[in-house]
C-alpha cells in the first residue's frame, strides 16, 4: 500500500516549497563569506523596505517566542507599566514575560472568539501612564484577527508616546500590516506565513523604538538586545552571534517569492482563499469559531457540526491518515473543533487536497455528508482565481 504523504496544515510550521528547501540544502559556507554577507544584507534591506520600516529590521536565530521577549526587553524597563491586550492563549503569553521582567502588568481581555475594540483600548490606556501596549494581530488559539489599522490610527492620535508592540507571528506576510501605520515593534518568525522551516526570529523596530532602546542605557538582556544586533544587521560581516547561514538563504528565497507575488496581492490572496475554504467547510456543516468579520486569513478554527457524532481525537487521527495534519484546539475550545492553517505558500492543489481529505475523514468517521459538496464550494471559489 502506498503511504499517503501528509500536508502540514497546522497553524505553523507551514508547507515549505521546493525552492526554499533547496536553499536549506546548500553547502554551508563561513558566515564571513562575502557572498553570504551580501545575501544577508539584502534580506535585511528587503524586509525594511517591504514593511516600510524607518528603523531597523532584525533576523536572528530563534523562535517567535524569542522575538516576543526581544520586543518587550528593548522598549521597557523594570517598574514600567504595560497593557497587554489579549484575545487568546498567545496574547496571554506576554503576561508572564512582562511580569518576569519586573513590569507592572494590566490586561485587557476579550472573550475567545471575539476581540477588544480600539475604543476599549483607548479607555484602558487613558486610565494610567503606560510605557507599552501589546497586541496580537492573529491569535492561533482563536482564529481571530484584530482591526490592526484602526488600532494603529487610535494609538497615533491618542497615545503616540506609548510603544505599540504587535505580535504578528501568525500574521506577517499573510495579514496586512505596515510599520508606517504607527507600529513600534512588529515581530514574527520564519515558519508561518513566510513559509520557511522553523528557526528564525524576525522583528522590525521603528525609529522611535530604536531611540527608546538607546534611552534605556544598559539592559539585563544580552542576546535579545537591539544594540548588540544593530551593527550586525547593518554590516553582516561583523560578529555577535553565529548567523544560521542556510536559514537566511531560505528566507531570502521566501522574500523573493513574496516580492514576485507582491505583498498587496499576497494579503488579498490569503483573504480570498480562506473564504473559499470556509465556504467548503460550511457546506459540510462545520462552523467557524470567529464570526465572518473577525476571521483570520491565515488559519481557521472549525467546530464540529452538532449531531455529527465526530469525536475530536478520532477525527483528527483519521484526517492525518487521509493526508492532512491538523491541530487540536486549546483551553475552552479543546475537543470542540480543530485548527487548520492556510497561510504562506499554500496553493490551490494543497487546498483541494485538504478539502478532499476532510470529506474522506468525515465519511470514514461515520458523518454522512454528500461527497464532493465541500470540494464543490471550494472549487467554485478557486475557479475565479
């Protein structure tokens, strides 16, 4: 029997296309190699210009979690007050990070599946002097996207001196964001919408954020310190920590793919294709955790149809057998549905294959659907592309 290869459809890592894989498989060179230095410098310059950053861009070995800590470390000092705005599990992760740094933490939380408003943020920020506020653009535990542009507009108008930190781990290169909206620190990692394997922390800092870091003097952090990395980002021939040579080549290829598609089209494609896939799943009786206006373009949480008899662990195991690796839900959503990523370099073939696998898994788990109904709805959308 031929073994069915699995499509990685979790909220990250995401599928890595062959041209990116090829860069990871190149013969590694010295990090001081002139060709590599030029490639690294080009990647950093592209990231700065593409995201319209007037400050600095950073690409370092690490995870999205490191990028989160790096963001907080460089714009706050012990005793500062920070407002953490959270609509899910990953927004909450900022709480311990900030408390461990000795920050005074307040939270603005939204019920899972919903989001706080810019007006609620304004009210919270007006009640106290804050050094920074954190926002999670897309939280993969809820599948909700925040109204980032409206939040940025409010912050520029009402609270321009408060550092705006945006966790875009599950959003950057898949959901629209630009540094010149008024974001001070934007952070992500390589394995989500950039479509590269795990291993890189990616971060943008505005000119205002860079100046804030310099005003702090010496900070306790070392590896996460902007001041340690800025000289290397500006001249990669210098040394602070060994750069992950092959991963940076892989990111360079990812950036080339993104530039070829264009960021505006990439954002639009994510929205369109997410909508097509949701339509197919709804045709099968599934519903989404987030309402239509709050659905993230990079992943979706699908709740099992009432009366379907589908049991979470058994369904996801069968779905994996049929060729799609999905993710379970977290906390209060656990067991009610599953999380499916559709970000990065996922194409029509992958989406069609994923929907077909969902249909087969439903049938094999005893949920009586009309075969091809979900595929038909998905294909009707994809045919417009």
